[in-house]
């Protein structure tokens, strides 16, 4: 079921206001990896909460406690947000937006796992050409440059845009919704898994009761041309190495070749883990990855992707292979497999009505069939939602491959922000027709 034309028109005519709101969110220096900036993460959560309240969305803030980071205890705030949709009138005839649609048999959960934590603070001296926390709009290129613009403040603002359009147009939302926004994805999301599981245990009293599917608005296209739907995430294992050495910085002319140097030892150690071609040298690791078959190989070969795409996104001719399928497999399937629950590849059924709805939405907005991708990144809570709720989980990307998430001069293209907002809204209509 297509979205009404008035919805798309509203998005187009209010694009500048949406960009301004994105700028307000980028201006908040929410950096979860820095304990000194944790208050800014809380500020970001409160700002988002107030934005939703202004749109008539019922919200519930949850305190996930503290965890030790950089030697200090830091609060880890999370907020849940609920939105359905119906326009009603009070006795005096004034329009009231209640955001509750009671005549819907099923519920749709839309979870934006927000990266309100935006990695380490980046300053101009770190390669930024502009102030990272001032959204710069390049009129000629259409780029919206700012820390967090694509990961993940832009996609989250997209959901706000969808709600605002329906509210101001007086159009009932096509489905009921649940939101879950949290600000710690880039720093482990400690406490979030337990919180979700506890809410599920509450049954009908829990926040996620009645959820039929999940949509995470994170991730990116494979290139700058073709939208994508992500159905798999490989896991990630990370370790910390500490090497002890001299008690102070030493002059190489005085101490070179006379004492053990920590940097040299570290290079030697790291050189035993992976070679210059990216091959993992730990015995038995690659043996744990099932070999691909011809059918899987064909999926990679037909994707709209070239070696130029990865090198354009990387900013240099650094691809490990000239074969596109080999490069894609390195990103999508050559994971480091461990038996831990939050590692290994998480795969979802792309034939499910949830994916079909997203596919139809993309085709309606972009007039293109999306690539189905598996991603090298890891979003551990994806598996928590899938296991705890027992529903299909979809990743619906907004940004492009060259956005530079977590990097210097991070950007989101204006067209992806506006057209991506239309995709999110259209997706809800397609879900309403399919569920």
C-alpha cells in the first residue's frame, strides 16, 4: 500500500526545517566513549525525548545504572518511546494528536538503535575541515557535514520527520509503533540487553508487548547509487593488549638498540595475528568458516558494486583484491567465528513480509530494487531483539558507503536524508498492508 502523496509532499516542502533539526542534534556533543562527555549523552537523550513529546509521543525514560569507563562510573541512560497514530478532537473542536491507532490488529516495532555516542571527539586538528559539531550544508554538493550526521542522528531524525508529517497533516499512522532509543551502542550498550529481557518478561505489561517485527535504522548502502537492505551482521571480538617497558620516553640516539622497545614488541606481536593481505594467521580460524557455494557466489557477483566503490569510500587504492566477489566476501562472510552469542553471522529471512515491505518502499521512492547485503559491522542488540521477541529483524540503511561514519568530515547527503525519510514512512504503509 503506497504512502499518500500528501506525505511525500510534506517531506519535500519541510526539508529545510528537517535539516535544521538535524543540525540541533549534531550540535550536542554526545560522546559515550568519553566519561567527561557522558552528561552530553544524557542531554542528547533528553533533547530527543522532548522532541518526541512535542510530537505527541508517549515516552518512558529508563535508567540503566552505571558502568566503569576510563576509571570513572558513568550513567548509561536509555529511553523507550511509544507511537501509534490517530487524530481525535476534544469537545471544543480543537485538534488533538494522540498518536494511538486502536483499529490495528498487530503492532509494528521500529527501533532506531541510535549512536548518540559518536566515537571519540574529533577536532579540526584531527582532519576536520569544519567544526564537527556544527552541521555544514554544502549547497553545491548537497552534503550535510557533521559528527553523527549519518551514524546515527540522521536516521533518527528521519523517524521524527515521519511522525511530524502525519501529525501535522492529520493522517493516522498506518501501524502502531514502539521505539527504543539508546545512546551507548558505540560503547557496549551495557545494561540494554538485560533491560529488554526484563521488559519481555513482563508480558502484556512490558514495553515490547505485541511487537511483530523490528526495523533498525542503521548501516549504509554498498555504494553511492543503489539502496540496500541488510539481512546479516558478522560478529566482532575485541581485545586489549598492554605492553610494559621503560618508565619514560627515551631518546633513540641514546637508547636505540640497547633496550627493549614496546613499539617494536607490539609490531612483532600484531604481525603474528594478520598478514599484509588481511589473512588471519591464527591457526584454525578460517577452518571454522563454512566455504561458500556457487549460489552464494552469484549473489556477490550480481551486486551493484565495483572495486572503485570501495576505494572511493576508503579514499585510496587500497583494496585487498581486484575481484569484487572476493572483496565483498571479506566484508560480509569472512568473520572471525566464536561460539559467543553476540558473534558469528546473524542472518534473517529476506523473504519475510518485513523485508518485502522494505523492498517495496525502496522501489516506490528510489525506483530501484535494493541490494541485499550482509555487513561487517556488529550491532549486538540485534540478536537480543530477535531472540527475546522472536520476530524478524531488518536493517534499513539511510546513508551511503562514502559517508565516513565515525570518521573525519562525516556527512549525510541531503537526498539520502529526505528520500530516506520517505522510505521510512512508506515502509510503515507497506508493513501495514502486509502484516
